[in-house]
């Protein structure tokens, strides 16, 4: 089992916005550029990069989705108390 993973995310307030961004990603637009443009999280300055983190650090829904991704894979929108996250596993 993997101890730590590295992910980036885009956090938005509305599910409809999250799906709109996901569509852009699926059409080949840059995840990091979209994070800089749309994310409401401070990680937007780093293209959404959250760095490495282990289990028990992120909220439960985020962690479950992030650890289920393969490297390079992007999640469907994940709802947490903060809003809707699109997560990309970097490493």
C-alpha cells in the first residue's frame, strides 16, 4: 500500500462548474492552467499542486478519491465541505 501520494486539485463551489472544467481537461486543456484560472483554493498559484501527503491528512472524501487514482488519472468531481474538487494524481 502506498504511504504518500502527490496530487493537484481544482476546487470550485458549484458542481456544474466542476463538470464544465472536467470537460475542458478531457479535451486536452492544461490541468494546471485551469487550476490557476478557476480554483478557489490557495494552491491555484502552484497549478493546484498539493505536494505529497499521506492518509489521514485530507478530508475523508478527498482522501478516498485521491488514493483510488492511478498516476496521471483525473477524478470525477468530489464533494466535500469545501466544495467540489477535481483531483489529479501526479505521483
